C-alpha cells in the first residue's frame, strides 16, 4: 500500500511547472487543485502527463494514477495478497490450478488458423495502441522487500516475488518462473471509498487517453529528450547514425549505453530505439509503426512551418502533436475498434459521439489492461513475414520465427533493409485467427524473450498470474457486470464456448465454474459475428473505448478542437496514407487492416486520400511575432478576445518574469521572460521541497525555512 499526501491545495502556491515536476520526480501525482487547470495554455493543448484534462478531476486519465476498478478487488487477505498467494487456500472448495498447467493443457498451441478478412497489421495496431493507453510497471529490483531474497532465485511467495510454478507439481522437485508483482499505485484521491484506500491498487504509468503518448512520452523529461529543441523547428529528434537509402530518418537510440537489446553477432552494434513508450523494441512491426509516426510528425511540422512562418517552434510542435493525436484517435475508433468487437457491439456500447462529458472518467480500468485488451495475444502469428514489392517472399530478408524478432532493432538496418519488408509483411499477410482450441502460439508460451531474464518465459502464464496479482474477479462476475447470463451449468459453459472439448478441459482443470479466470474465459468465448472477440470482451473493450472518447476534453471531435474544415481533412487520414508518406512503399490496400490479394486489391499511393494541411494556414498577427527566449518558447492563445503569448520553459528550467504578454494595439504589453536553470527541486511554500516516494510508501517533506519540527515521514 502506498500513500502520497500533498499540502498544496491553494492555486497561488504552485506553478504549473511545479505540478508537473512533482509528478515526474516522485512518480506520484500531487493532489492538483482544479484552479490550476484554468490556466489558459491548458485549454489549448494537452499537458504531456494528462493532468488537467478534466478540470474538476485533474487526475482522471493522468499518468502514474491507479487503474480504476469497475468491480472490487478480490485479494485473499482483503488488502494485498493475490489469488493463489496462500497455496492451501481453497476457492469454492478447490485450489486454483497453477497458471503454467493451464497454459500447457489449454492455451498452448502448435498451429494457428488464418483470418482471410483482416491483415496482420490489425494485430500489430492492437499492440501499438495498447501501449498508448496502458502500462503497468513491475516492482523494481530483484530482491524481495525486507527479506532480501532474490526473486529470480526463489520459488516462495514473498513480496514482491510471486513466482509461477512450473513442471510436475506431483514431484518434490521445485521449479518456477520468476514473476515480479506490479508496482503499487499512489493513493491520490482522499475522497475515494475507504475499502479501496486500504487495498493495494496498480498503477497506469502512462496517460490513459488516446493521445499519441506512444510518440511523445508522458513526462516533461521524456518529451524534452524526444524533441529536436536545438533545431527550432518543432520537430522530433532523429537517429544521428543511420538513415534509410532515401534519407528518411530512424528513431534515436536510448541515452543509456550500452543498451540491453540483442545484437547481430556479425555486424555493427545497434542500440535500442527510444520513443514515447519504452516497449518500442519488443518486436519489429511495433518498431516500424513507431518509425512511421516519427517521420509523419516531422513531415507535418515541416509543412506547417513553411505555411506559417510566424509560428514559434512550440506552436509548430503542439499543432503537429494535436494532428498526430487526432489521427491516432480516428484510426483506432473508426478503423480498428469496429473490426475487433463487431459493428453491432460498437453501436451498442460506444455509439455516435455526442460531445465531451466531464462526468465520464477516462482512466484505464484494471480489467481492460490486465485481461480484456490482452485478447490480442491469441491472434499473434508464430512467423513474421517479410515481403518484396510484389508481395512475395523477400529475396534477401527471409521470414522469421517470432522469438527471433524480439528486441532486435538491428534487423531493420541489416543490409539497409529498412522498415518496408516488415510493413509489407504486416498488411500483406492474413491475420491469425483466435479460436478456443488454438490460442497462443508456442513462440509465446515456450520461447518468449524478456530482456535481462535468462530463461524463456510463457506469456499465457504471465497473463494469468498478472490477473491474480491484480486480484481480478472471475469470469462469471464480469459476465454479470456486462449484463450477460452467469454460467451456472456445464451446458451453459459449453454454449458460451461453442467448443465442447475445450469447455470440458477448462472445467476439469478449474473444478468449479466460479474459479475460471476472466482472461481465459473471455478468450475462449465464441466470437460475435464480424468481430474478433466474444461477448464479454466486446463489452469490456467497448465500455473502455467509450470512456476514453467521451471523457477526453481534447478528443478530436470535441467543440473547439478543430475547425470544420480541419475535421473534414483529418477524416481523409488513414494508416495506408501514413505508410505511403513515410516509406518507400508505393502500393497499399485502401484499408491496410483488411487483407487483400496483390495486385488486385491494392491501389497506388497516388490514389490514397491525403490531408490538405492548408486548412491550418493562419494569417500573421498584428503585433508580429513575440521575441524568442533561450531554453523556452511560447504559444499564442486568446483570452477575453485579446491575443496572448504564453511562455513556458523546457524541462529543467524555471520561468522568471511575466508568463503571459498581451497584444495591445500593435505592440506586446511586456518584455519577454527568461528561463533559469533549476536543480531538481520545486519551490513550494517559499523553500519547501516535496519528495514523495510511491515505491516505499514514504512521504518526506523537507523544508529550508519550515524547521525540523515540520519534517514528516510515514511508512504505510
């Protein structure tokens, strides 16, 4: 259990930069007074951390806040012990089966069927957009709290170690797979239910919004690292060592070297790539999608700068980020989600957009992050296809078994292969189909690669154990939550699964229908017509997507976000167009999520609709361009009918002088401010520095002028 306390409830005592620095340094967002959210620049662009999207509930959807509970947690001790923690504990009269046994007997599959309707790029987009919505960090360090036991060398349950039993449980031999529990979230809402306050909750380390945080990051520090601030052009930083044969950029490498990514034993060293999300190197198609969006940002920024020479670099960056975020939302909600849950379920659970609803909490739910949106693991292909310009097997780049693609960014540079063969393979290959008797490929259950872990891991076991770690209620409880019939009989379960053999194996291993876990139960349900999920996951994904849309003040369709002309142009955007504009690929399917035969179902990039960015052209303002400042920049906004230049400093610098100057007549009202260097401290109440550690649950308020008697420390 972690608790963060914050005394800053008066808006005049905290600057916005103070608020964001507190959140970043402590990984525990401060209790943010709603008055802070009225600052005018927060009305024009998103904060990088998601704070103040909802003005009355500033932490809704923000980074480093708890995953929300749609149903209460079911810890074995009521507070923090996961399901299965106490090995003799009975659930409905039976012990829960070991996750590894469930994986081996029910989930593991040596073959996969294909779905000739959709392309494998649909699967890859699911992983990519999931990384824009949720990230639950694991407890840091290998050693257990208090005992000092190494989690990689113990098969005992001792926090934060929750190892997965493997092998034959009937023998005396002890073997297990290392598993670290998820980090405990900061308790940030004093008004929450007291039961939730006492229970361990898990953290979403990134913003819940579909906001392209996967491109830009979720903290000021990361955002600053990813930007090309010295170029004064509003662009993102690019790799300074490699470019593709046409001169297109690649993502920058991580700053800490050498990195942990795997290497080509016979070639030049290639480090891990860096992007807005740290999971970028997990697979080659994911890396390729990240590369496309880096290039798209810089392409748009270049055009906006050319059209609006009076725009500051900050304005170019923020306007481009706003467009990129809108495209992520459109591609996800228009092109992806209806294919996943089916049009009928989309209309029922999501429906048409009716405007921003400030009473809707857009935070990611625990069941969505830990179970429902992990449905895609059953649709991953065991082979990564790499195709040439004729959509045939590439002459120089062979197909790869999946485990050979993990954390291997060097393969993009191999013989200047670039991202094109992998992208063609993604939209030129039929997606794997999920089915109850062929769930996760052996590439994921037997050969999953996790950095800095010497043994091969099992994704199915990890998913089941994570659900127990998070104390998710069972499959039947979630069916009731969604208004579906509870499964009370074996016949009822067989009807829900439609594969009697699988249903019987699950019932045999769990021994009681109430013990079936939500991820497994949702995964084996029969699929709805025109969908890739069963009724339960369609409900949970649909409810989450509606919340992400309706509870986002900056949703692209919300009032004031874009002009009608700009909205019309944005609707022309597509992932096929992104591929055309940022790669050497010249022929694509009209909808790259739909599988088609080459060349009959492909079209030239010349015929793919394109966004006309002239809809963003503006006239130069009457006061001219405000003066640029060192280590900072400005954006232009409108307050009470007057043009205002709002200045801010880059990460690590603090504003000195007027934060806003007004255009009065033909002149600016004040001198431009300065940005001074800041050592990692935040000025609160004069000289106080607030340090809040979510990892230990301790709060330390140290003060220069407050005095020793005002220094507090609590262990929760």
